[in-house]
């Protein structure tokens, strides 16, 4: 009996959705309600996925040349990277790599006495090779000789500003404090080995990598003296908890242990707030489409008053009428959600091609000055997160079912006598 009743309800729901001349306008609104739900869901998926891609790239560029955990001296001086300390760090659970860094501000000068300010960073050759942000973005020269002879790897913008090529000489000007307390310049000559482009201006325009032992020797530091020890960990999002556990395990008050989320708290917080607000704002598109479902099927109930009255006089229960209208209205939202999810994922899968087509059509972002920064925008990185997609689908389905409930309830308000009187 229940199966027969369910069949009748589904048949009635389909009949209510079918286009007829008299109810054509209502069906027209229902179709556009379906399109509205689909476009709202697709927009949510595409925008949040693109924002997730940009967020991943931005955070990657922030921590691409730094560690997830940064260990420095609490007094602002040098950290002594002793073999015992390095062994403890490498053995700590979750540590993927331990990198040593020695940083100093300096002036860089070419043979023509052109001068630029730069951040000199001393690193071990294996550490530089492990930084994909540099090793996979070499645009001039190569890294093979780094560490074997006095040579440096510099940002591409800095190389162009000083008009240097691989094999040319570069002079680093730092300072030394004399015994009498005066400051005098220190000059060190290096060969240009390679240049890189990270598409982050401050790196490309003012970063110079020097082999760590050579920079320690030039600055007259010991073999174990470094500015910081950077750790790459397996789960970057767990950096705060990891830093706390490492702090307790080492038990050293002379070391300051910071994590990348704390060092970039304002920037990361701004990205998170933007993501949440964009989700809320774009969800309103689906809400508007759901309101169209309410309007169109409320009108359908009014148009179908006579049919509802006839069904009631023939013995149909109010529950049958309610379920029939609920199924027809919910079908619009559910089909719209499914179509929108498919459309959104399809656009995300082809976003690179779409972005390039838009660039060609608008004639913007062609190769030239600043192309590396423009390409970051036009490349439209996409990161589809299943949990976000499922959340969007769940919200759209809930809104659709909520929108279907009101017209279904309105159908029970039609009295048979009143419905037949208007026929």
C-alpha cells in the first residue's frame, strides 16, 4: 500500500513539474529557479577553490624560503648549531628537514660600481637544493657549482638591475667591528653562478645565497654560528602544537622557538577572514535561488487549487498532497545542486585554459616587465577541497528542502469546497 501511495505521489510531483499551457509561466519560473540554484552552487565551488589555490600559493611563497619552525637565539645573537642539537632536532618526530641559515644585510656591487642593498643568506648547498622555490625556478645559470667555489645565487631582478651574467664578479660589502669599537667595511668577491625567480618581489630583487661555510669565514664567525635553524615539518598546520612540544623537549631557555603561523599571524588571519566572508556572501546567491523556488511553487499551489480539491474529494489524504508538492519543489533544488556541483568541478578542472583564454581575449598580461607578478594572477591556481565541496552541496540541499517545505504546507490549506468553487 505504501509503495502504491509513493508511486502516486511521485507521479503527481512529475505532473506538477510538467509544462502545460495554463501553468507555463509557473514552470518557466521553476526552470529559472533550478538554473539559479545551479549557478549559485557552481559559483561557490569555483570561487572558493580559486581562493584556496591563491591562498596555498601565497602561503607557499611566505614559507617557501623559510621553515615552518624557526629557532633563534633569545638574546638576538648567534645560535650555536652543535652536532648534539642538530641530532636532537633531526630525531624529533615529524621533522622532515633541518636547515641552517646565516643572514646579514649587505651592499652588492658590480664591476661598474653599481650598488644595491641586499639580504645575504648563507645556506648549505644541500639545503638550497632542497628549496624547490629556488632550485626549480632557476632561470639563468645552474646550481651545480654552488658550494664548490666562491659563488652566489641571486634573485633575477637583482641580476638584471646590476646587469650581471653567470661568471661575472660580484662584491659583497658588509661591516666589521674593530677592537677599538669603530666600524670598517669588509669586502668579499664572489662569482655569479645562477639566478632564480620566485615571483615574490622582495626575494627576486634583494636576496643573495652564499655557501654557509664561506659566509661564516668572511664574517669571521665560528663553524657552528648561524642566525637561525629552520625546521620543515610534516604537518604545517600543526606548527603551534609542534613548537610547544619541541620547546618542552629541548628545555632550553636561551632559544626562541617560533612557528610560521605566529610569525605571519596578521596575514594568515586576514586570509581566513576573507575566506569565511566570501563563503557567507556567495551563499546568499543560493538563498536567493531558493526563494525563487518558494515563489514559483507557491504560485503553483494557487494554480492547482482545483486539482487539489478534486484529489481530496477522491480520497487523497493531505499527506499525499503535501508529499507530492514537496517532492516536486525539492526536485528543482536537488537537480539544481547536482548540476551546479558538476558545472563547478568542470570549470575548476579547466580553469587554467579558461584563464589563459581570458588573458588572450583581454590582451592583458603579455610577457614583458612585471610579467612574473601578472602571471601569478592570470594563472588562476585552483585547489578543490572535498570538505568544502561537500559543505556547499549540503547547504544547498538543506536550503532547497527548506524552500520546498512552505509550498507543500500551503497545499494543505486548500479546502475542497473553496478549490472547486473557483474552477
